[in-house]
C-alpha cells in the first residue's frame, strides 16, 4: 500500500513538472509573438474607386477595402475558391480582374447580384476543374467582357459560363483545348460582337454555330487546325482571322448579299488557289502570305474595288498578270515578295493609280517595266534580292513621287552621263539616278558596283545612301556632288577601299557615316564645317589619325567607333587624350587598342598615358641639354674674352 502511494505521488510530481514546462513554453511563445507580431501582407493600393491588389499572395480580397470600390484587381495571387467571402462581399464592382490565380471553384450564382459588373477577367486559372462538376456559374446579367483564356477548357466546357450572358459583347477563349464549336455554344450570349478562339485545337465548326450571332463583327480563329471553309456566309462580319490553320480552300456562299468584311487574314495556311471571296464585298485588307498559291484563278465575277492592302508574299507565284490589277482600283500596298516572279510590268496608266508601296523583293526578277504615266503615286519600291542586271535607263525618272528605292543585292551599274554624250555607257547596261525629284533614300549595297562616276546624284535630294558591300568600288572625288545640302546618312562599309576620295566635309548635312570594315590607312582632312555626329571606323588599317582632322570632327562628333585598328599609341597621343577627356562616346571602347613597342600585346587606349611614350621627360631633357650647352658656350666666350683682356694688360706693362 505504501509503495502504491509513493508511486502515485511520483507520477503526480512528474505530471506537475510537465504542466509547468508547457506553461513556461506557452509564456515564451506569447512573449515572442508580442515582440514579433505576424507579418501582414502589404495593403492594396486604392486610387479613387479602383483597388489594385495584384502580386500580394492573397487568397481573398482584404476586408478593409472601401465599400465604394468599383474596380478590384486581384490578379497574380493565390485565390483558389471564388466565393462571396473571397470578394469581401463587394457587390458594386464594375471591373473584376482575377487573372493568373488558382481558381478551381466558383460559388454558383455568385455574380447574380452584381448588377454593375461589366468586365470579368478569369484568364489563367483552373476552371476546367470547375467545369467537370457540370455546374453553371449562374447568370452574368450585366457582364459585357469575359476572358476565359488559358483555363484548360475542353469542348463543351465553355457552355457553363456562357449559358446565361445576355449582354456579353466581348469573349476570349484563347489558349484552351477546344476541338469543336457546337451549334448551340453561344446560344446564351446572343449579343456577342467579338469572339476570340485563338490557339485552340479546333477541327470542326458545326453549321450555324456563328449564324445566330447577328451582332458578330470580329472573329478570331487563328492558330487552330481548320482545314476547310465551304460556305462562308457571315455577311455582318468585319474582321476575320483564320491565320495559322491548315486551310486548303475557302469558299463563300453563292449570294449577291453585300458583305461587310473589311479585314481578312488567311496567312500561314496551305492554300493552293486564291480564295473564293464574296462577290459583293468591301474588303480593304487581305493577307494571303505564307501559303502555297501558285497561280491566280478567280471564281465568278469578283471585284475588289475597296481593296487597299494585298499581301501575297511567301507563296509560289510565277507571274502577276497586268489585267489582274484591273479589279483593284483602290490598291495602295502590294506585297508579292519571296515568290517565283521573273517579270513584272505595268503599261496601262489606268492601273494601280493609287498604289504607294510595291514589294517585289526576293524574286528571281529579271525584267521590270513601268510605262509612261503609270504608278504615278508610287512612293516606295522594294527590289532587293533579285537578279536585275539591266533596267530601263530612266525608269526611276518616270516615278515622280518615288521616295525610297531598295535595290540592294542585284547586279546594277550606274550610268555616268546622259545617253546623248559620246563616251557614255550603254544605257541598256546601266541605270541613272539623275534628277529623281523626290528620292530620299537609295539602297545600292551588294550590287557589285565597280565605279561611282561624278555627279551621279545631281538634282536628286537624297538623305540616305547605302553603297556598302561593293568590294573594289572606285569612287570619283565628285561622285557625291549635288548632295551637299541633303545627305544625312552615308554607309560605305565592306567596300575594300584604301583611300576615301570624296570630300565628306563638303556635305554640310551629313551626320551619320559608316566606313567600317575597309582598308583605310588614313582619313582625309576634314574642314571645320563638318556636321558629322556619328562616325564608324571599325575594322580598318588606321595607324595614325591627323590631329587636325580629329580637331575638326570634335566640334560636332558625338559617337565614334574605333575598334579593330592597329593604332599607334605614341603616334596618336593627342587623339587618345582627346578621347579620354572629351564628351565623345565610344561604344566599342573596350575593343579599342593601340600598339606600343614596349608591350607585346595591344594596349587599351583607356590605359595610355604620356609617360608611357616618354613624351614630357624627353622634351625636358632636350631643353635642359640645350640650355646647358648655351650656358657653357656663354661661359666659354666670357672666359676667352677675360683671358684676352688680361694678356693685353700684361703686355702693356713690359713696354715701359
């Protein structure tokens, strides 16, 4: 009995000790909690009636938000369950942004009482989990814009969000996994005007799926897997994007009904023929680029009287018949680059009267003809990357409004005089740039140009001239004459020239000069009237730079590229000092080095000092030596005179 009492008392003692320890730990934790209160999330930023609570790791809206809040941004947080409590019972919202959360549950009929909610963004969540419950979210009585993109939604899942949205105007279902658009998908959202289904896996569209939407004006079905449109009849549609599908054919319904389609994008498909568009249309922008169209065949009597922009680049067109343009009286931009066109001509003055831009680049073009009084509105012509060796001598003089000429990557030669002169080149083998009244930019790089004759741009107000990548180019000293007051940009890189014959200082408006990657060993003397602001001399053979030239440039120069030149450290001390002390920016200064006889490796010009070249000590030594020699000579002369005087006095004493 005594033993049992002892045992019980011992157990009570142990239990009491444990309780005391727990109480002590609880007291310590309370003290610690009072010393370090739990960290509160940063407050939302409230501006008038807009609350910005994005990127705060929130699971719900803060309770202390003002009741007058009408816009609530909870994007990029940790919201999982969307309930009345999540929204802190705010019912007066007009704009609710829940983009990029983890929402997988929405309280049914949550939005029923939100009579002012116009914009609802639920993109980048997990609404496919909610859709598996086959529960409608309830009426969206006032919502006009709804974003359900990037939610992993499958075919039919969107119905649970759209079944009762009478005022919905804009809908985004981008980047989901929808494979089919059913006939009744939008039956609960008859006010829709804009639908975007970009980046899904749509293979099939049931007949009538969009027909019930009488207000629909914009439809984006780009980046899907649609192969064929057989009976297009959405006559109220204004913008239609079918790019990045697998379309092989497009057929419109046989009807005289006027279609309101303005912008149509069929790019990046597998079209073999020109699409059969509505007969009665007002199409302005048509993009057929990056297809497999080989020739143009129109089905029916289709006209394009409103068409302004036509892009058929990156196809397999072999020719563009002139009569094709008779149906395009309003065309302003024509792009048929990257095709197989060998010949292009416009001889009828009634065609392409409004065209401003023609892009024929990167074709095997060998022949180009513009007749008298044709394409009079043309401002920009792209001809780069062709096989042009000959052009009509004065083809560009017949283009009164041409401003930009892209002729790079051809084999053209420039004529040096009028064809009536006796020693001129054959006009059939060269092209003239004399007196092109509005030409501002000319690109002649990679043309194997052999020479630039004098006065070749007379009466042509060029601002930009690119003569680069013409190895061995022989430039006359007056080849740029006539551009004294207009030229601003000049590029002559990679021309393999060793001497710059033209006097660039005469070009009073010249600001940007690129002479990089040549074999220049010296720069010409520039006058103080130079206006050059940016000069690129990289990758040349420059050893010394005339200080007078640098001094002349210093007045206007702002940017200088000098890397990869065998500069002499001690032969350019004045230039290096100027670089180190002036405001001229040298973007490639880390690669600008010079050669010093005392160093085996090139020296960064940032590290060069006058003492490295023994400049001041040598000069002081020479001056000191000269002064000492003069002093010695003076002392010697004085000593000789003194000795001579004493000798004369001594001789007089003995005569008596």
